[in-house]
């Protein structure tokens, strides 16, 4: 079999030749690879496309687990939203198909897992790394919002990384489409991780809920845990509605100021995504043009710039 030239030779020994998955709609055969983890109803595996030798990440959901119509609808909604999004910092949708026992969602492979894994190894990230990831996150969310979609579950586990350390926003399971200018959503089917106060209090929410979550992500990357985390969910909700959070001493003033703007209790006071990259945080310090994969495990040392 001709080994696919434009990609490094895939080590096919990771893939189980006893486990073939066939997509009749595109006449594509996949070999199932290692288990990547579980996401909701799905068991996620690496999939090797035997036509192209490309590796994908597949969400495999047993039909027996989505027997109720509204559960199948949720999956189809997620696929519909993800299908239309094409952006550097949004996970690319590859295909959707079914067979007798499962539905399959085939997505872009992100070999370096998520920011959860990076933070687990590193405890906290340096400010230049946070500037690097937040810039990519802002660009991805701006694109998603420009498609009139609110993600509603932005969290470290949904920020995946590929081998070039490029951030990819994943999991549109709680996402929703804004149908008209000024529409406020009243409910979410599921519990967002970094839930905004207006979502908690069912006061109506929109794109600003994603800006709140973005503030929580930035805080977690710098501090090592989310801003409102406590021992119990109830206490966390009290903190969110009370807007009570604080910073350790080592967090810089420009970081604090930007995070405080994103975590404004009133949605309309949060920064608009088109202005965010003008914030002093993004222009006030070193912005790496690339990150090495070694950053997943070891803090990088950036060249020290003396401003003169
Ligand atoms: C398939 C589900 C989800 C996901 O959405 N993508 C795009 C993804 C891509 N690569 C990977 C991947 C991890 C390690 C290599 N590739 N993982 C992805 N995930 C993970 C799987 C388990 C929880 C979330």
C-alpha cells in the first residue's frame, strides 16, 4: 500500500486491524486506534482513514445510549453547528455517519490533547504562554460568534492542541444559534463548567457568556485553578453570583485588569471581542510567535527584552 507522502508515515501498528469501521456514504474504511477518552455518551478513539492514511479523532456513540429522540436530536444539532464552522482555531468537522449499532462523528485529530493536560503537568503557565493561547482563543470565539453561534461551554478541556501547539476549540454539545439580533437565550440543556451569573440566574444570556468563560480560562491558566472554585458546587454558585474572586500576588496588573473586565457581573460591561486584542494585556508583554511541544511539560524561558 502506497504510504501517504504528504504526512509523516503513520505508525499503523497503533491501529487494531481487527476493528474495522466502514462509512458506506463515503466508501471510507477506518481502522480503530487507541481510546482517547470519554466525552458524554461517546467513547473517543483515534481513527485511521485507510484511503488517505490520515488520523482523525472519532466520537463513537452507541445507538442504544441515544434511544430517546431528544438525545439523538442533541447529537444532530451538535453536528449541524460543528459542520458549518471552518477556522484555524476551531476543531474541523470531517464526517458523520451511522451503522446498525453506532453513530460516528469524525473530527480533526489534536495530538497534544487539551489545556487540562498541559496545566496538570505545568501547574501554571507563564504570562507569554497565556498571551499566546488567549490570542488564539479570542480569534476562534470571534469567528464562532460571527457565525451567530454561542459555544456556552468554553473550558480548558475543550481547548485542544495539535502538534504545532495550535489551539482548537472543541465540543459544541452545549452550543446554540442566535436566531435574531438581541435574542436572549433562557436555558441551557446541560451544565456549563464556567457558567456565567446571567446563565445561573436564568436572566437571559447571549454571546457575553462566552466572554465570561474566557476570563475564567485565563485566570485558570495563570493561577492553576478556576476563579470561583470551592469545595462544593453550591458555594461556587454563591461566589459566582456574588462575583467574589481574588488574585495571588504574582499575577500582573494588566492580567488582573483584563480578567476583571471579562468577569464583570453585568454582561454588557464585559469587553466586546472585536476590542479585546487591543487590551493592554495583549500589547504589554512578550507574545511568542510559536510554542514548542516541550511547553506541555516544562516552562519555557523567553529571551528577556529590555525596553529602550
Ligand atoms: C474526539 C473528542 C474530542 C474532540 O472533540 N477532538 C476533536 C479531539 C481530537 N483529538 C483528540 C486527541 C487526544 C489525543 C490525541 N488526539 N481528542 C479529541 N477529543 C478528546 C477525546 C477524549 C476527550 C476529548
